[in-house]
């Protein structure tokens, strides 16, 4: 199954999240079945990240968005484990600081985008500025409604600079969210993750859904597509995302650069005859 085709939001299409099953898992029945596939994709990702780093002409930006307990942290933990930390960065966007609020909404984002050869993962992103900001009326509609076009221009700028952008919405059900909150409640090692707002935000679910739908409808483009990933099953989520990223990187035409020196000359100069191949 080609999950890119299956889950991409076609540019200009309408989205009804209510009609998309968060528990979808294709023909797979269990974690065990998915696990082998995930390992294969993770190994591909590690090799491709090495090439991206060596090639150093392009970069990759991965945007993760979801409601609380949607699995953003889990994706980072599971899929980027084998990569060289030197070529990767994870950045989580929190409530803006006073300094950040004193600038335009893309200011804090632009400076975290990946340089050539780098992969950067955004755990939340500039999309919060049309999501939480819209739902909680942190700025007037006249302000947030202009941001879709600004985001598209921004992402196009990144793209023209050699950055591939992949955006994932981890789609979970309200029931699964509540179950995950309960796990946090019952596990002392994860109590720290709980906040009261996790629960109070649940009443805004329909408004978040509207905000997500419009955001994805208006900003899913060929150069920066959105993917809606059914995420009630963590293993299916990991499988779909790892495949989509690896398939995309396969298309980036990444190559190990040619040597910059005359290898035969180096061999002759610094090694004895019997050491040469
Ligand atoms: P977490 O990802 O659980 O650490 O929480 C980060 C919090 O920061 C979430 O509640 C986000 O909604 C909030 N946040 C992120 N970006 C913004 C933003 N631009 N404006 C307001 N709140 C934000
Ligand atoms: Mg949270």
C-alpha cells in the first residue's frame, strides 16, 4: 500500500475529519505484523539521512501536528532513533514568549528551519497560529485568516531554497485521547505529562476540528503536502509515517558526493605498495 497516495490531502480538496476513521489500519491486524515493516523503513531512513547529510544540497522539514496525546512525541522517539544527531534537530513550539510575540508569527519558526543536509522535526509549528490561536481567539479573525496565504508563501520560500516539507496530522479519536490521558494518570513515570488543560481543551474538540480542516484545505500544496494519519493505533501511525518519509527521501535523488581529491595520488603518497588494493 502506498500511504502517500492513501493519506495525502489533495491540493484544493475538502476535508471531513469526521468521515476519516482514526482506527484505520489497512489490512494489518496487529503491532507484530507492522513492526517488521517499521524496522525496515527506519533502516531506510537512517541510510537516507546519511546521504542527505553527505550530499548537503537539500534539507527536509517534518511538521507534526495533533491534539494532545496524539502521538507527536512517540513519532519522534520511534522513527528517528538511528539517525546521526549531528544532522538532525527536533524543535517543540510552546506558547510564544514575550520576545516572540513582539515579532511576526513566522519569526521564531524561520530561524529553526533546517540548513542544507539537515532534517528538522517540528513538534507543533507555525500552524498553531491558525489552530490554538483561532480556537481561543488569541488574535482577531482578521489576523489569523490572513495567515494561510502567508504560510503558503513561507513554505514556498523554503522549498525554493532546497527544503522538502512533509506535514503530518495525527488523527486520533476523543475516546483514544481519554484512554491515553488515563494511562498517564495511572503511570507515575508519566504523571508529569498531565495538565488540567488537557482535559478542558476537550470541549473545544469540534472547534479544533474545524480549524484543522480549514488549515489543511488551504495549505496542502504540491511542494508542502499534508498527510492525515489514522493514529489511534500507534504502530499503524509509525508504519505510515516512516514509509511516507522514506519514499519521499528516495525521490530526492541523494548521492554521496564524489571525492574532492585524487585518490590514486593519495594512495601512492601515503601508503606502501603492499597496502594498496
Ligand atoms: P506541549 O506541546 O504539550 O508541550 O504544549 C505546548 C503548548 O503550547 C500547547 O498547548 C500549544 O497549544 C501551545 N502553543 C504552541 N504554539 C502556540 C502559539 N503560537 N500560540 C499559542 N499557544 C501555542
Ligand atoms: Mg500537551
